[in-house]
């Protein structure tokens, strides 16, 4: 049972980290549950150019 909260926290941390980097983020809702108010999103972070050299 401890795996689910850790997974949720990891996904939240990754989303917040991507939001703080200023890189373009594309979100697409895959599934939305209107009864329990949660949804599954497919998140794409454009990470290019990978280096500045």
C-alpha cells in the first residue's frame, strides 16, 4: 500500500519540477473521473536543446 502514495508524490514532484524549469509542457487528459475528481494525464516536457555547447 505504500507504493501508491510514493508514486503519486513522485508524479507530483516531476510535474512541479517541469513547471519550474520554464520548458514548454504539453498536457493531454487521457481519462477523467468526474465522480471522484481525479484524472490521468499524459505529460510531455520539451527538453531541447539538451546542452548549450
